[in-house]
C-alpha cells in the first residue's frame, strides 16, 4: 500500500499524493522510425490507501475493455479520489489495435509472454515493462478482456484459487458470473499471482465488437471495487452473481454450418437443444446438446465450424 508521504515512481516520473498525471510509456517503434507509446493515467488521493491497477487492450482487437476505461476516463470517474491510487492503462497493445489484431506485429501474444525479458521478443519486452514497473506498485489488479475469434463471452469475472483475495475482489466487482479458472502459464494473471497480488480478469463480448451491456457492467464493477477499497465514497447497487466452480466447452462433433438456438446467459438442462450443425445441401442435421445442467457463459458466433470447434462454454457450481 502506498503511504501518504511517499511519491509514486512510474517510468522515471514521481507522482505525489493529490496529483493526476498521464505518463507516456514507450512500447517500440515502426520500421519507418516513428515511435509508439502507450499512455498510463495515474490518479492519487491525498490520504494513504491501496493502489488499484486497471489494464485493457492487452489483445489489440479486444476493444470492450478499451472502451470501458476510455469512457471511465472521459466521465471523470477517477478524480478526485478520497484515498489511495488508481492506475489506468486503457490500451497496452498499440500495434495490435491499429492492425485489428490480437497479437503484436511479430505474431506473439503479450499475455503469453510474462514475466518478460529485456532481451526477448517485442511481446516479451512489453510484458517485462509491465512486470517491472506496474505490477509491483499495484495492490489489486483488474485485467479487461473479451472473447476472441468470433467467440462471445457473457459478462463474467475469472479468478483463481491461487490467491484467496482474488475471489473477494471478484465478488466486489460483481459481474453476473464469477468463474473459477486456473491461471494460464506466462500470463499476466500467473505472474501477478506469483507476486501475491489479487488479480481478476473481466470478460465481456467478443473481439472487434462493442458490447454495450458489458461496457456498462464493467464500469459498475470498477465503481464497486473503488468503493470497497475506500478509494471513493461512491455506492453502487450490490449484485447477486452466480459463482461457478467448473466449466467446459461443448464442441462440434461434425463440421458444417452452425446455427445456435440458445443465447449466452441462459441456464440449460441436460439434453436440451443448444443448436444445429447441418451440411450446405440440407440433407444432414446434427443437434448440439449439453451433457449436464449448466449455465451458458459463452458461445461461438461463427457460421461455419470444423470438427472440434468450441460451440458453447458451459459453467456449473
């Protein structure tokens, strides 16, 4: 926790209590010689308190998180603070964003490159910057994501049992679904957890598409967390999330054209029709059914699927 008398040092700049500052973060350059930088927004209250780190745009095509933080900055959500510090990084992967891509220009995924290295790939170097400069000063971390490659995620928060405080943070955030998920190797969540930091991942919508409900719920979650931490005096209606301890994908048993009949957010029963895979000639139909009662927390919007593709993401307690 950052105490009142201590300035926060970020990329060589000192931000004192009561100050708000935008810090330019160099993240590489184009072959043309033009330098690329990300902007980190720092808000500090006068009184001591915890530091909340909000990250988005790790995957450049996942724009809902970018919009959640952009909108929150635009609406003045983070200032003035009663106590503590909020660090907002609305767009980490500038390369992916301008190229409508999940990855960097070298095809590597930042969120599979942690803890990073100063001598590694571009993704590894960016991950290393985050690990060295942002994670150490954070007491709580929220990483914003969406589904990718036509996969839609119903609004949810993912947490891990590896840090008990992560579940508490997930409950404060209060998305419709809280999903227990093991940490992925070389991810930000893995590295932050090893550092003892409570960290959650917020998932809403799919890549390259706005999800208005997910954006609104993401902002509500930020407000709830800041109020619980005493960073603000604001109050937000307490939700009643469904906590899911297990999850799996229903996968395509055949290739073909896929039409889903059940939307994400629904509760389904074993044997219920979820969708239909059929051939282009109208001769063959394959009904997709769940093998157990569960909540649908995500689905595939692709019209053409191959054998083994994930169709519906199911979760249960």
